[in-house]
C-alpha cells in the first residue's frame, strides 16, 4: 500500500490499484507516472475531459494508443530504468516500495493539492495536476509524444454523479 492510500478517494485508490496491475502486466518493477496516467484516463471522466480539451475523444484515444504500446514499442526504452525526472522534490524515505520516485512524488503532491483546497482526500484532478506539474515525468512525455499539449487540469470540486447521468455509465473496466 502506498503511504498516502487512505488520503485518496475511493476512485483514486482504484486508479492506483489499476496502475499497480498494469506495471505487473508490463513486467515493470515499479509503478511510474505513465502507469498512473494510463489508469487515470481509463477510470476518471474528468481527467479524460481535461486531456481531451474538447476534441471529442481524439486526443485521449491517441494518448491511450501510446500507452498500450508500452510493452511492445514506445516504452521499451524505459524497461529496467527507474523513473526519476528530478523535477520535483523526492522524499525517498517516505516513498513506497514498488513506486518510482516520480510516481510517489505525484501521489504526495496530489494529496498536498487536495489539502490546499480544503479536501481530506485527493481525487483524479489532483493527481492529473501533480502529473502535469512535472514536465520531465513519463506521463508528460507520453502526452507530448501523442501530440497533446499538457494543459491545465480540471479545477473545482468533482461534478456530482447522478444515477441518471449517462456520462458515467460503463465508464471503464471493472476492477476485479
């Protein structure tokens, strides 16, 4: 368990669990920021909207295309290398085993961002903002490679999800 798991919303804990599974499937020793971005885009509608920038899903599809190629193409140069962009302060003594320094820092920064806005738990918008704040991380590298200019994350509280809000039906894979 990452040291900040209890300070993440249930949805964001699902994102981190998905990132862990993806790292294992990819044969990686550590969760990195690209794993986090992949899982975030699969699970968080606000993150998809922010990355898409009103392009009707085209930019998200392009980013996901790069991310799914990770184990066979685009990410091969990352194999065996620990992600540490050096752009953010890394507190390795507080980090979690199985997380790259940049990914651990992004989770910590998401929690700090949530606290700054008065929330007790970080959500997907907080994580996306933390990822975008590190221009040297793999997540931002993937966004750039896919032709997506890393922009501003969504702001404000998450939209309330209603039972009849079809934007959230079948909104990604079921976590098992």
